[in-house]
C-alpha cells in the first residue's frame, strides 16, 4: 500500500476474499450508477430541449383574432386542442386574455412586468399540485407580449419511470455481483486455499508435502515455486542440523573416550607410585614411563583436536607454489623410522611415463606434506608387514577414471571438480585387505577407525583422515578412496594444478 493512503477499518479488517468481493462490487456499483446518472441527465436534457424547441416554434395568434370565450368556460379563458397555454399581456404588463385548460393547474407566473424574465425558456412551478411548467415570453408587435407555457408532466413522468427502472436494475446488479462475485473470488482463490492447507500441514511437521500450484505463468504458481524451494531448503537445513548435532554428539563422546583412556592410565600409575613408595626402581621407572607415554598420547590427541578446530574456523595457509613430487618424497622418507618391512615405491602416475614429473600446486607445503604423510602412514598401519605400497604422483584432467570425479566404488571427502580440470594427483595404493562399503562410507569421519581396537598403537585416534580431508578441502581439492574387500585400497589426493 502506498505510504500516506489510509484504508477504512471496515475494509482493513476483512479477509482477502471479502476485500476482493467488496472492492469489485463497489467498483461495479459505481460504474453502473455513474452510467445511469449520465443516462438520466442526458435524457432529461434532451426532453427539456424538445420542450424548448416547441415553445420557440409556437407562434401565438393576435388577441383580436381569437373569438370570445367558449360557453361554460371561465371568463377570459379559451381551451386549446393541445397542452399549450398562452397568456396575453398589454404593453403595460396587464393580463388581457389566456388560452388553455383552465386557471387551476396552470403555471405560477409573476404578476405585471416581472414576465420580462421569461425571455429565455424558464421552469416555473404550477399553481396547484406538484408539477412544473416551462414558459417563454414572445413579443407581439403593436399588441404587447405573450407567455407561452408547456407542462413538464410527460418529461417528469419519463424521468421518474427511468429512475425507478434504474434503481431496480442497480439493486439487481449489486445482488448479482455479490452472488457471482463470491463464486468467482472463491474459484480464483482456491489455489491459495489449497496452499494454506498444505502450508498448515507442513507447519505441523509433515515436510514431505509440496505445493501443487507451480505454474510459472501465474502469480500464485510463482509463489508456489518459491515456497517449494524454501521448504526444500528448510528441510535440507533441518537434515543438516540433525546430522551436525549427531556428529557433534558423537565427536564429543569419542573425544571424551579418547581422553579418558590415557587419563585413567596416568591416574592409575600415579596412584601406584604414590601409595607404594617401596616399589623397586625398575617398576617405579616403568610407571613413570607409562605416565609419560600416556601424557604424550593425550597431548597428540589434543593437538589434533585443536588443529581440526582451527581448520574448521579460519584456516591460515602460506600460499606458495609447491612441488608435490618433492613433498611426497619427503613424506615417504619420514616413514623410514617406523622400521616397517613394507616396501613403499614412488612411481609416475601415467603408466607410459618413464620418469617422475614435477607437479606444481598452490598451497602450504607443510600442510600438504602432513596430508601425504598421513596417507602413507595410514597404508603402513592397516596392511600386513610385507605388503607392497605404491605411491604415484602426476597430473591428469579430472575424470572418473583418474580422479576428481565420482565413480563406482569410490568415496570422497568433498565435491567433484569440474570435468577436465587440470589436476595434481597423489595415489597411495596398497594390496591389503581393503574396506567394506560401510567402512568406506565412514572413513573420513572423525574418530572413526575400521578396526575394533581403540588404542593409538592400533590405528591411532581416528582423526588423521579427517584432518587430511579438511586440509585438502581448504586447498580446493579432496581425498578419494577406491576400495573393495580383498582387493586393497587406493587413497588419492586430488588438487587443482597451478596455472
């Protein structure tokens, strides 16, 4: 509504259906009433013009030509075979004679010289009754003047009948408009009524319902499309909220479990040392060593949690050009202290390549080294001692075959890259037991471990792949897993290649 415009309270308080009905009825009534008023005014003006023409065309006879009074008529009066009345006046303004139907129902003329105001057609009241007359003065050379009069009974009767007819027609129009308008408005607002019922059901919790009125060519249809989109987004937000709350609860429970284990161990060994001061030196030294080991384990876990929180909020990276081949070589070298008999081999990504190629990406070399080292360490921890581990580095356009796009038996930590995007890829492939579909679907979740043991010696705390996935996502890439039970597993780091 335009600022400054006020709406009557009786209209503002109504529903939309009633306001439309009242508004349409008022507009139609005003239109019909205006046309009727114009018709009555035009008709009356036309009839009055016809009377004036008759008065102007009438030529009164000379008084001496008129015979004496008709027997039985009042003195000085003589009937005319028409509705005309003629009054003859001397030059001094005295009434000499009149022609007409009698004095009791004639026009009420002003006496004497006042008849000079009748030089134009004028309406005057009748001497008796409620009628009126139209009079006009005409001069008679050498004889004085005459006032010619015609009754307006016919005009007033026609106008009166027309008014009654218009009133009946207006009443019938208003009643018809209300009856038909209610049906038309109800039919027109039926989609809104259905939308109201559907929205009410959705508000009660049935989020599977959708509005059926989605025709983009109508206002209601466009509103329905917008509301459906809003409901879908609301439903997705609620699902995400529920999922986020479930993840948070699981995260807090797992974090509490992981922290409780080393704390319980530290408390137990500390109580052992304090309560039994006579323990041999070797046992006391072993207790101190276990306390230190559990404290270190708890410290690493807290550092991983702080790193995840930092990555979730506002990760800060050193943006520079990084050689992914050099980062991978350093990560492989960092696993030499593990003393594993597994053989880690570094190969080019393309089978037809004979030499390793330099792969350039933009990112933080320290964080990327952490990701690759995590993938290699993960392969060493979850495969038998003599399993071959093959690490391949190279570039390739994003595709379902080489990486970057989703494919069968592939799980990823983030969204797909655009098809054909130049990508830097690090493959870490083992020939171990592989993972089931259920395990692969949760492998990037925090605190998830495929093995049942919950010690750091058997798979760690379950935060390594979650950290790697967060770092890869913040670099515009993702971590992929191709696996099948009994056929090993391939963890793949996919990043956009530097321009």
